[in-house]
C-alpha cells in the first residue's frame, strides 16, 4: 500500500508560561459551595453515583480546581474518573460494557453530576436500566441521540494503559484523533458514524462474493458513500494536524529537554483528489482480502526518531513523554476550539515516572494551565508532597 506523508513537523518551540490566581480558602458545610474561581472555568462541582461499580451510593462535592483521589488499589479511584468520563461520552473510557459497570449483576446504575461555566450550570445524568437500556438526561430532559451530546463536556483522560497510543497499532491512534476532533466538530462525528456503517456493509458484501454473484450497483453505492464521507474526514484531519503536530513537539520538548526532536507526520492511503478512483482500483485486492484496503480507516499518525519508528527506538522515558505530549496537545486543541480549558483526568500516572518528568508534568498541568484537574494515586504522602510543591490549593479525597 502506498502511503502519502503529509503535515510533517520536527521543530522545537518554546512554551509560554501562564500564571494563575490562588483560590480563596473557605470553610464548608454540607451544602455544596462553589468557589468564585470555579465559577469562571469549566468544571464539575458535584457527583452522585448509585450502584456504579464498587459504589453502592456516594455523593461528592468538589471544592477546588485541583482534586486528588487517594486510596489503595481497588478502592474505586479510577471508577470515579470513569464516572466523570461517562457523563461526557455516555460510555466507559476503558470500553467496558455498560452491564458490568453495575454493582449488582443484571442491575442498573446512575451517574449524575453538576457542571458549570461562567455561572451557568448543567445537570447531566447517565442511567442504565435493569433491562439494559441506557438513558442520558441533561437538565432532567432526555437526550435521544447521544452523539449530539459529545463535546458538551470536553474531557482529556490519561491512564497507564494509554502507552498503546504510542506502541500499539494505527487503530489506537485513529481512535484517539477521532475522539478528539469529534469533541469540537459535530459534522466530523456524523461523517465518521456514517463512514463506519458503510465500511461494515461494504466489507460484508465482499465476504459474500464467493458465495453469490456480486451486486455491482450496491458496490458502487458503497464506494460513493465512502467517498462522500471519507473526503470530508480526510480534509478535516489534514487541517487539524497542521495545528496539532507542532503542539505535540512543543510539549514533548518541554517535558524531557531532548536534544533530538522526533518527527510527526500523517500517513494516508489515498488523497482528496483520487479518493474515489483509489477505492475502485483496489477492488480486486479487496476481493482477495475480503475487506476494504483503501480509505481513512487505514490512515495513521506516524512518529519517528532519527528516521526510525519511534516506538522501536525511543527509550521508555521518551515514550512516556510522547504519550503525555499527545494527550496534553489534545487538551490545548480543545482549549483553542472551545474557548475554555477542558477537564483533565489523570489516573495513576505517577508510577515509574522519573522526578524530572514528574515535576515538568505537574508544572504544565497545574501551574501553566488553569483548568480543573482530577488525579489519583495510591500513595497519599507522595501526592500530598507533589501538590504542596506547586504551592496551589487542592482538595484531597481519601477512599
């Protein structure tokens, strides 16, 4: 397969520093209190869980911009972050089936939260009924199409297993890019849903050919639909990468101070001008493979170091830095597109991270930026020290 390399970047850029005001400390009673600074940024103020994973019932108020969940393994730290993610994407970040997220086998669950921006508040609830039906409520009104909700609560999640974004297959990187763009471009999400549906139908037709005559008219229809939805996706990706790749390299340079900068490029199996012809010309190959071999579903974000694949030549520290660079760059892109910073969810990322990278990461996340941050750790003392070092108020919730 011939790949087109597009949008290649290898420059190091300086990071600008932003100062944030300190929170005003107050005493709290049982009533939910929203601090003035929390009213001026996009944040979640409160969450209720009922029968979700290991929580029979829990209610939490978030009183600071930086919130830390501490507890032993299995205490439910990650479940709290995933519950927040559920309210943004109506599904688990870890692709767990909804049914196994109920505390009771065969039962349901409810996740509810209060979000705010500029003193405007929104109540979001995700429910799983005992019959397996999932419901989404926004300000107590049912949302019929979950896809219209994507992007209303912009989130960036970083978890230990996310290293597969760097070391895994191209499918991992496409999913990452698609989920990011879909949070600010609804048309992209609509095209992607229709493209994936058509792709499944075309592949099903290719598998049937050995057993029945080919329906050429149906194949032509599928080819045309892949073209209609694939080209806008490809064009939007190209526009996106023009801004995204330099930000990745900028953050990577800040996190690890590497002398040799990696290069990042977009590899496409086709291009806008020849998209439809390339699909049709690949028919004989597709017939043998019984799947569609040309299109945006085969594209990749390629990372290299000294002209060699990054995932094969980079050190473990460099791979972690690149992971954080990609994730934090997605944070920046959402900030640019939305006009406010998304919520950042950091799950157990402090293990096996050297002090220099850890210090740089905390500086970028907590000091240079002012969005709401949730983080988890098994070591309360370590987390307490890290947060004390940045001299910003924070809230610790022990589980």
